[in-house]
C-alpha cells in the first residue's frame, strides 16, 4: 500500500500561521478552534489538517518560530560597547533583544503559549515531526560573552557557561512576559518605578 500524497505549499502554511497568530492574540489559545482557523485562513478544515494535525502541533510550530526569531535575532553585542566588561554587554543584549518592541506580538504569543501549556496541558513529549529548539552556534553571542566574562572575572567561574546561557535566556523570557502582561498590576513595583 502506498502513502497518499499530501500537497502542501509554503504560501498556504504561512497563511494558516498568520491567521492562527491573529486568532490567538485576539481570543487566546484556550478559545482557538481549528474550524475558526480554517475559516479565517480561507481554507477547508480538511486542508488545514493536512498542515497541522491538531492545535498542539500548530501552537508548537508557532512557538518554535517565535522563539527562533527572538533568540536568533542578530545583535552585534561583541563589537558594540567596546571596552565594556562582559556583564555590561549581557545587559545590553537583554535590552536590545528582550526589551525590543519589534517583538511585542511574539512575546504576547509566547506568554499565551506558556499559559495554555502549563499544568495538566504540558507538552510532555516533543512533536514527532518537529525538532525542538536546541542550543547551536546562533546562541554563541551570549555563550561567548559568558565565557569571556568568566575569563575577565565579571562572571562567576563555578558555573558552566552553556547552562548559564540557557538559564539567562529562560529568565529573560519569563521577565519579559511578566512585564508585558502584568506591568500595571505587578505588586513588586511601586508607582513611578517602571
């Protein structure tokens, strides 16, 4: 028995992802229905399921694209701040990447994704046909800064630079989401401190 050919086009996939992002940002991932997405994308439900088998597959694909866009955003943090120590360069990286207003919609989506896939809904296993987001040379800016900082003494040497870079990236993302979603109601901030 031969496998049935399933035709997919890049344009249709991008149209689906764009429509999904719009719906998720308007209604939230909790309220997203695949039938509504098919209507918004202007395709049939059967066509939609050729591209994404379910809401989890769709959300994971969008999450991966958003994270890659943010994390792999090219910043020349090595060349900038000439003469500054690595700790100052890492602060600059945080401001230029994680406080970048160009990523506002991406941060909102990631916050929605994290809220939806917490607790009992957690994605326990990677999607079969999707690779996770793994450390690679694109992250080297932060990793290299941490290594340099350890050599110059501005960063602790008793921690692995790779684990520090992953921890910092997760911390940056969490802080960004809290500030973005709850800035008006953060109990830790007094009026005038923002």
